[in-house]
């Protein structure tokens, strides 16, 4: 069952990211989706002060 679910998800992933007419359009679509979940660190030293006594 787990193998079937993996195959189904892979098929749907490929179908979703193959909507464009060209490879460049597909790459742009993937980049837009990746940008939705990009994490930006605003203060990288936020916990640095907590570790020091």
C-alpha cells in the first residue's frame, strides 16, 4: 500500500510541475512554488545571548 501511495504522489507531482509548454515554464512554476515556502531569518543571533551566562 505504501508503494502505491508513493507512486501516486510521484505521478501527481510530475503532472503538476509539467503544466508548462516548455521546460523554462516548468522551471519557473517550480521556482514560484519554492518561493512560497522560503524561510527568511530576520535575526540569526536571537538565541546567541541565551546561551551565555
